[in-house]
């Protein structure tokens, strides 16, 4: 499905189309209780892929179920804690939350969801729950496979 989001800087786009042309790792949280898990995933993945031009990490926060009167306050607080240089890669879901759930393999609201999209927007890997080394290793393998496929076969000279 085409899912509407807004970047923390205020630009509207749709996932996956607006993220095409590179691999995207979405770290999604639906509730404040999921934040403990999403923060660990986000920090580890952001550090790992900071210098990788082929793969971008996108934290995704779902605010649809928070009363609208608090949206501005919540987003101002998030902006205060996120460097401005990262605002374009921080996504906010304010509508159509229910469309996200089947796509990410919904298992409950208080979990982190980590989803890898290839450059064409296909989900090629997903996991939910707290950070663990096995999940990280599995994700790194999936990203490496995609990047190697995008580069094409190595030539011997």
C-alpha cells in the first residue's frame, strides 16, 4: 500500500514511493511503551549505516492515536531532541495507521518494528521486538545481499 507520512521537517510523502532509489530501514514505534525498543534499534542502525549512501535508516513514529491537540507539542519535543540534519529521515504517521499493521507483521503495539525495503519499495526483511544481535546479524545479511545485487557482479581484471 501507499502510506502517507510527514517528515519531521514537514514534507509530506508516501511510503514506499517517496523512499525509492535507495534501501530503507524503517524503525517503527506505535506507542510510548515501544520507544524503549525503537531507540536501541535506531541508535545501533543509524551508527552502522551513517556512511552508507545505499541504505538510509528512517525512524517512524505513529501519532494517529494521540489527541490532535497534542500533536504540535509532541512534534516540537521530538524536533528538540533530533538534530535538524536528520529531520528529513524521521517520519511521522498521522493517519492510516491500520494500513501499516499488515505490512509490518503486526504483533502488538508495544513492540519495535524494523522493516527493510529495497530500492523498489518491496519489503525484503522484517522483525519485531527488542534489539538483539541475531536480529541485527540477519538484517545486515539482508542489506548486504541487496547492495551486492545492486552493484552487480564483480569483475576481475
